[in-house]
C-alpha cells in the first residue's frame, strides 16, 4: 500500500496545472473524434487509440526507474473504474455526435451536483438547505442550456447525463486507488480495459448478436461498421492515442497528488476549451441563454465545492475543542505514591503514556 503524504499548497498548485493540461489535451481529442463521428465507429476509434496508447505506456514503464507495476493491487476496483471510465468516454462521444460540443461538456459538469445528491440520498450524508438549493439551481442551468431555442435531443442528452454519472463514480475510485497504486499503473489499466472492452463489443456487433441500425447520429456512431482510414485519419488516430496516454496519466497524477476538493474547480476550464474549439471548427456560437445556463451551472457547482470545504474545516476545528472537554484521566495512585517517595531524593517518576 502506498503511503499518503501530507498534501501541501504547492502540491495542490502543481496538481491543478497538471489537471488543466490534461483537460486541454482531451479537448483536442474531442475535436478529432467529433470530426470522425460521421465516418467511423466510436468503438473502432477507442480500440485503435488504445493500441497506440498501450504501446506508449509500455515505453514509459520501461523508462521508469521507480519499478512501477503493470497491474493494480486492487484488481476488482480497478476493473470497476475502467468499465466506468469506458462507459463515460463512450457515452460522452455518442452525445457529441448529435449535439454541440459546448452543450455536451456543460451537461457532463453536472457531476458535482449528482455527487452531492447521491451522497445525501444513497450514503445518508448530511446536506444542508443551501447545498440542495445549489443543486436545484444547477439543474435549472442545465435546462436553460438544453433548450435555448426549443430544440431537444433526448437520446443524446441521456448519453451526456450517463457520461456525467459514470465520470463522477470513476473520479471517486481514482482517489481511493491513489492510496494503493501508482498513477502510471492507474492510467495503463484504464487504457487496457478501454481497449479490451471496445474490441469485445465490436466482435459482438460484427457477429450479428446485436444489431444497431439507426439514422440517429449517436446510434450510427456506435453501430457503424469499421472502415479503413486514409493516411490523414490514420495520423489523427495515432495522435489521439498519444493524447490518451498523456491525458490519462495527467488526470490520474493530479487526483493522486492532491485532494479532489482542492483541484475540482479547475475542471471547469474544460468548458472554456469546448466553447473555443466549437467556435473555431464548427462555428458553434453559444447564445446568451446558453451562456447564462453555463454561468448558473458553474456558479452552483463552485458553491457546493465551497460549502463542502467550509463544512470540512468547521468539523476539523471542532476536534481540539471536543478533546479539551473530554474527562481527564484520574492520576494513577501507584505513580503518585512513587513520585512522593522519589521526591525525597529529588527524582521524578513519570507515568507511562
């Protein structure tokens, strides 16, 4: 089991920088995969990307001087995290195939709202009225984002919410696994599980056991037959393989190096990249209502983050106060007697703690 060192402000700052860089890389990947969504299968993209990333990760393992193990010390949890990550990744891009990039990214950032609601309803944690109000406000912001002009794509929106839910669960498991596994091990196992899962599902589809034949952009992106890419597209698929290896390592390293609550707000830089790239490549200009919905969603999520940190500090501050009011242990009569006798010779006998 890996030790948990004391996390300093410097560690949190470095983790935030690593996280922002990883999210920037993934936003570039979003652009490439959205470009592919009309021509290739998402499973083919995940599989090819995984093969490239595995090769790169194996090279990094060889260069590493830390003796990093290939596989997790908690294989069950790692498998669960990998499948959650695969589900999050796949459903996110199925939504991207049918919706503007900025809208999909904004919906996935309901993650803090979902985690807060689940912690109260499923785990029995105490969530005050102010945080519940922030959750409600955040979902109102999502509704504003989804239907600024009366348009609504329920299937794509469902995929986006599924991505948010599974990503939240994956993040929690990442923090727990950080106490047991090296970030490189976590990243390698995630890529390996992604690749195997996409390959197995593709075999099932190719064998005709499951048929997905639909004109809906999301379902077509999932059920489309594999195609032989041309030279440029092969280069782009190799590029997203490199992005995956570096990006997964950055995210794993960030959340293993710092408390999740300290760096979670920096995840919102992902929305900024999505808006910028959506405009640059597809002329997707968010309207005033969309921007207002994003502002409400981000503000509510940041408030939840602020309240959770404030509550944690208050609970920590109560510990020494409560300890001060604990009943004092009565002195040991034997030690008192020994001390009285020893005082005659100028010696003090101390009671063992």
